[in-house]
C-alpha cells in the first residue's frame, strides 16, 4: 500500500449532482482492495493557467489516498476515458 496525492480537474459545465457522483465514483475505484481515502480537498471552480478544450475555468479536486498500485492504474485508465474529466495528476508520496 502506497500513499498518493491525486489532483483532477472536472469540466465547469458539469452540474453539481453529476460532479459529486463522479467524485464518489472515482473514490470507490480507489477504495477497493483495502484502499482508504485519507483526505478530500475540493478547491472548487478556479481559473486555469491556460485554456483547455476551450474552457477557462475548471473544478479542482485533490484526494490523498492510501491504496495499492492497481487501484491507481484503474483510476488513471478511467480518467482518460471519462468525458467530464479535463486533466488529472497522480503523485506518489
């Protein structure tokens, strides 16, 4: 089990309910096989440093997790194919 910090940006046009469901879905992916979510920090809607897909703002979420590497690989795979996710970054602490 390793500790990770995961930051992802959700598109600003996603409604609150759908965004909350998306965050919960990705938290569940990280919690399988004994993984734990240590901290969830939602920064909210912020300006981007540069335009991404014609968006100037994005909804930032930071997760501190302890989980196996397989969970992080699955999170990465799902993040790449999810249409509501703009960017994500995974750092091992």
